[in-house]
């Protein structure tokens, strides 16, 4: 049976409110993108906070071939992500930082989402995803999105400063739907 590859025809960045654009976005992914939040709280007893988030969404996959019956659909893509966290509080102060990275897909045009990966804290990971969808899935309703978030909060002590830093770098590529199809044989009319 033939195997067809369909790719998104649209990408949107930033995708979600309060986020910034990713780097090198295309219809099949985005290049290595960094989000970072770095703060220093100055003594005595100063406070400081920061956050940064970036996001992208892919939608409008190519239409399946006309005249072929879909036997199976698989959503495929490859991703990698890593983060760093630095928390250096004063003895009588505080420092808190966090980094997250999430990839999700939707089968109903973005009304609801299923997480493929959800990373938090310190991580260095990646994968090539191969997700089975039902053969009857409406391809026009399939979407993929990712988001990276960083937060940093610090409160200085009476004498010493406090430092909080969070950074996440991520990339995603080769977003596609792989279809296995079969030709539809028209009925033979016997006269």
C-alpha cells in the first residue's frame, strides 16, 4: 500500500498570549530557540522577578490524495530540549527559578490538547515521536504546538544579593502526517 507524507501548510508564532516568537519557524518546525529569565535582587532586602515564554503552532496539513482510502495515520516529529537553573539565595533571602517545555497535539482544531511531552526543572532530553491516529481522523483538524516558559524570582538578604536564573533551549522538526493508503477500486458493472 502507498505511503503518503503530508506536512502543515501554516505556522503561527507566537501562538499563545503573553509569549514571544520562536526562532526560524517553518511549516515543519522551528530552529533552536532560547527563552531565559535572569534576575538579581540587591541588598538590603530588594526583590526582583522576570519571566519569558515562547510558542509556535502548526496547522492546516495538506489534504490526503483523492481516490485513495486511508488505512492508517501517524503523526511524526523530532524534538530536543534542555534547560539550566541557577538559584543563589542570600542567607536570609530567597531565589527560585523554573523552566518548562511542552509539546501538544489537537485532533479537533485546537478545542482540546493532548501532551506529548511536558518537561520541568532541569532536563536534557529529546525524542522522535510516532503517534498512531485513527484512520478516520479528519486531517484538517490536526494541529501541533509547543511552548517554553522560564520564571525567576529573588529576594535579597540584609547584606548579600540573591540571584535566580532559568533558561530553556528547544527545537522541533519534521512535523508530518504519514498516511498508509489503498487505491479504491471502482465497482464493475455487469450488464
